[in-house]
C-alpha cells in the first residue's frame, strides 16, 4: 500500500472518515481480544 503525499490528498469525505473510524474501532476491538487470550 503506497501512501500519497499529504499535499496531494483531498480532505476525506464524512463517509470516509466514518468508515476509517469504524475500521480503527474494529482493529482495537480485535487487538483487545488477542490480548485477553
């Protein structure tokens, strides 16, 4: 996965922000599950 330079990336749409926030929440929940094992 290649990251684009910040100067060229447009601001994310509210939908994209929500999707990434949910993705981050899912990742954190998964990490918590593995910590508890």
